[in-house]
C-alpha cells in the first residue's frame, strides 16, 4: 500500500497577522493501492473537502517515499552496486547507471 500527500492550489492560508496568503493547501495524507484509490479514500474520510468547495479535479497528489519503498530501493542499489561500480570505473560515461545508483543511495540515506 502506498502513501500519498494530497494538496491543492485552491484557497488561501491565513497568516499569523490575519493576511490571506496564496499558497498550497495540504488536504491530507492517505494510503491506497494507487493514486486513484487513495483519492477515493481521502474524499471518503474527509467530507469537509467537498463541503468546503474544493474541486476534486484540482487536487494534486505525490507519492511519499515511505519505509517500505526506501527499503526496496536500498535492496536494488545494494544488489547492483559492486558490479556497476566496477563497470563504471572501467568505462566511465556521463549516463552510466552507477551515477543514478549513487544518486538513489544518497536520496534514501
């Protein structure tokens, strides 16, 4: 099950001074098999979203990098690391897979 953050550009946030600030509104964090199912869960669990006038079609989502996904990425990087590092050292190039493995490794640590 994946975790998603749902947000929208609709509406405003009130600053501590009472001013309306145009920015993104976080609507919730929800789990789902995919983004469509997660959106269904979000709307089902949070009736205030529709009641407040937010447009379902304006809701944006991003999948979060949760512990299970990070673990799968780490296992993949670990599996490929030694061989791809050796290949890269033998024949370095700008788009070698080892460069991307290294970036993934940094991102999940």
